[in-house]
């Protein structure tokens, strides 16, 4: 994924080729058209609306887990499966739906994603039992994954990705308080409907879409199944360590053997041999895990260590995470000037400080600062490292690279609640 706008005016007149993006965009990659015939770039606010509501839906349960647990007659720790299932579906669904985008184009992806979001939302709204609600959450998440994949592939530059990631941060920050407010006013079920707001952007985004020809070759179903099995095993590590570890080792071995047989399959070997892609994905999952762990543990720590009320916690988190989202956009906007090494060093340093502060701080402001620092690193990583990962391979692998990076990032959304359950909620 690279810039879809021409650079700032150079000192000398630009040659004719400069009308194209430096590295191409999804439309360039898929159609091979020249810049003059490309459709207009999708306005970034539509892309932010397409992707960001899923963050509010993901974080809405943070303060209402006890309400959901009482509704279904289960424990609070069991209710966290509503969060884990959502994160699992995002992690597994993003590369799958990115593959659909690559092979079939934008419009089929938007249609399928819209149907999943609306159908899943309706199922959660009427679910009498937890397993039914979990099925609805999975459908919501799969649809959201498709919308996010579309937005990320259409973004094009780190600056525009920063707007999308900041939108994630803003609505993610508002998610806990919004979920609590809607629960108190109506029902916790309404809190899970906020992710459906994203479908309002679908008609506008679809107007900029064009049909793309089917991808070459057959779909690597075995590679996709093995990757999803590996991701599922990893997600279950916090709750069932030994069986999940055994399953992860087995599926990892089978996936490795399969990649050797099909080096250009669902997981291209060229990406796995790229230090840039591997470093970006590893940092993405680490910083995402830190953020989601603190997102679910800091409210309990604020209550236990500082004696804050639920309303104060929600308001404090909202203000802190909003600030962090704004700062992460500044990092994304300036990432091209800073360079990859400086961006990575900033993210790692701030992320480490966030963990240390949360582990030892007793005061409310310091705990909120830890949550904000973790949000800054996770949101900044999503905006900047996804661009790094997308540039690690040829243009034809760009949607795949984005999908696999998003999978690694979303794994943190599954690891975090599981770790929080082990550390605090359990």
C-alpha cells in the first residue's frame, strides 16, 4: 500500500510518469490503468467511516461484561468470549476477505461484508443464549474485517492510513463509555449495534469502485484453512495453554510444509522471507496485545487501586484515548520524514513504558497515562507498520500483505482480553 497522490511540487517540471503514484495503488495494481484514467480517489472520511465503527463495536463490552454475564446467567470471565470471538473472527477473516478483494474486486467484498454485519447485528439483538450471541458476534466481526480490508487497501498512504487508524482510536476510545451509556439507557444489546453504522459508508465507497478481473490461479483453500487453524490455536493459548500450544505447533508445521509446496499460495513465501514484513508484523502483534490487555485491565486497576467509579473510569479513558489517537495521527503523518527506524524506536519505547507504568502505578492519572501510551503505540503501529508491510512485496501481493499484517495485529485483540482475564478479570 503506497501513496495514491503525487508528491509535492518538485523543483523541476515532473515527467509525465509522475502523474502516477510512486508505487501504485490497489486500482493501479489490479487494472494497470494509467493515472489519467483512474477513478477519483475515495474521500478519506468515507474510508474512516467504513472502517472505524468496528473499533467501537469491539470495545463496547469493556465496561458492560457483568451486565452481559447476568443476562446469560454466566460468569464475567465466560462473558469475555464475546470479545475473544469477535477478535478471532477479525484475525481470521481479514486475510480471507483480503483474498476475496484481490480475486473478485471491491463490490463483491462490500456486498458480502454488509450482509454479514447486518445479519450478525440482528442475531445478537435477539439471541437468547450466549452461543447464539457468539455466532452473531462472529458474523459482525467477519463483515467488519471485510470493510476494514477494503478501507486499508483504498487508503494508499501513511497519512491517509493515519486518518483511518485515528478513527479506529477515537471510536475505540468512545466504545467503552458508549457501551456503558447505551446499556444503562436501553440494553447491552444496543451497544453491540454500533458497528453497523459502518454500512452507511458502503454506497459512497461503492461509487468509486470498478469491477476487477478475477485473480489468476485457483484459491489456496488448504493454505487458508491451515492459517486460520494456526491463528485459532494461538488465540486459545491464554485460556488453554497446553492443548493450544500443541495445536499451534502441529498446524505451524503443516502450514510450513504447505508453503514449500505452494510458495505463491495463500501465504506467499516472498513475504515470509522479507525482514521488513516480518518485523512489521511482529511489532504489530506485540503492541496490539499490549494495548488490548491494558484496555481491559486498567478499568479494574483504576477501581481497585484508585477507587474510581465506573463513570469516572469511562470518561477518563475516553479523554485519554482520544488524545492518544490524535498523537498517533501526527506520528503517521510525519512517518515518511522520520524514517522507519525512528518510528519503530518510538513505538517500542512508548509501549515498554506503558507496560511498566501499568504494572507499578497506584494513582489514577498514571494508570490512564499507561492506557493512553498503549493506545498511541497500537494506533500508530496500525497506521505506519501496515504501510511498511504492504511495501515488502510486489504490487500483486499488496492486498495479501495488508491482510496478513492485519491478522497479526488482530491477534493482539484476541490475546489481550485472554491475558486480562488471567491477570485481573478471572
